[in-house]
């Protein structure tokens, strides 16, 4: 197990790019040496990076392997990470094509503890609005920055803890819950630190909202703290961070919003015999897997040009088959 942690550290530590998580234990050093705000994700690298985060010595033990699949992916993310929202098309395709040989373990990284800092020209929530509107076309995923003007979040910790509470009920439904939270935030401009929105996302995902509240106020916080400790142990500097690990503890590291071949290549490097699964690329088949899709997601999953994807989704909306959520920076389609 120590070998796994050490290998991961060797992969993660050299990364220098810049959604950056604030190192709340070393705020002064962070501000002086890394004047980049945690919410200013680098549009070139597709990374939301931790400024000045120093990894701790590897602790004994590593994440337990999920199931008997040959490749485990440990994914560090955050509910408000715009770059993580940007890789949803890639992750959804990876699950469809290689879900039979991968397990993805979702871990929360702690992007925004609070606003008790000032760096990179960002000192208050309203400063983030313009940046989010800029990164939306970069990822071709709808992100409306006006939430930071209308109902800003004080921290990403409450929705992160809520996700850990959701995992305590059901791992699969927790992923659906995380998706619902992100749609509320990025498209509907809802402050997902407010319990009414968290509870609504729980109900939409098939979770018990009352139990979620109980777990949120109890063990989920400790599980979130364990994720933060694991992130430090594994040398995580920002999000998205994905560690591909095989049975021999070999590691491939994918950092930031990368094209799909990077994700697929990391998998195949560790597991060359992995065979791609064919899946139904019709609109019925894709919405059967994922009940909500952006234009970018549909294009990537269907293997068609973006213009063709948008024309089809619009025609289905006109016919009343799909419902469209419209934002100033893109749309989401629901069955």
C-alpha cells in the first residue's frame, strides 16, 4: 500500500499548472507565492489548481479497491469546480465504453473553504462571475456566472459534505446527486449551499433527503475531512485530478480538462487488453443512459458534429420529446 501512495506522489508532485483549491493551513504563503485564486481555473490547461499546496508524507494505506475491475480511478473533484464540469462529456463516454473494466472512486477536494483571503484580483464572489462566463465556451458546457452576482456561495464545503452523505446511502445515486447539484449551480444559478436546493437534488436523485440531512450533520463531515487528508497524502494540487491505478500499483495521472483520447490512453497504457464496448448512440439510447445532456455531451457520446447534435436536440425539443433548459451560455436537454 505504501508503494501505491509513493508512486502517486511521484506522479502528482511535479504538476505546476493552475479550479485551484485554497490551502487553508498556509494562506499567507499561498498569497505571496501563488497569486492565483482557487476559482480562477486555467483555461489553457483546464485545471482548477491548489495554490502552493504542499503534499504531506504518504500515510500507510491507500483507497480500498472497489470491486474486482482491473483499473481503479481515484477522482478528486469539487461540486463547484468549473473544469470538472468541463470533463463531464469525457467521463460519461469513458463509463459507456470502458465501464466494464474501470471503477471510479469519487473524492471531494475542498476547492473553496471560505472567502477569508484575497489573491489573483479575486476577493469576493462577484469577481468570479466574469471568469465563469469566459470558461463556458472554452469547455463548450453551459456555465452561468451570474450566480456569483445573484446568490453567491460562501464555500464549497457544504455541498461536498452533502455528497459524502449521499455516498453513505448509495454510491450510484450519489453520482446522480452530484450531477443534479452541478446542474442547479451552473445552469439554474442556485446556491447549492442552501439546504432547500440540496434536499431537492436528493429527492430528484432518489435519495432519502431526511437521512441525508442526518448523515450530513453526523458522519459525513468526518468522511469529507478524510478525503481532504487523502488529497494531501496523494499530492493533489487541483481539480480535476484522476489517478488510474492497476493491480500492480502502477499509476497514470490525468490532470485537468483533457481531450477524451488522454483519458482513454491512460486506461489503455495500464490495461492494453481492454476492449471498447459498443453502445447505442441513438438519442433514445443516450438519454436512456443519461437523462440530461448538453449539446457537447450529446455530440461526444453520439460521435457526431456539434452542429448536427444541436439540430437534432432542437428538433426533438420542438416536437415535445425533450425539455430544454436555456441559459445565456448554452442549453441542457432533458427527456
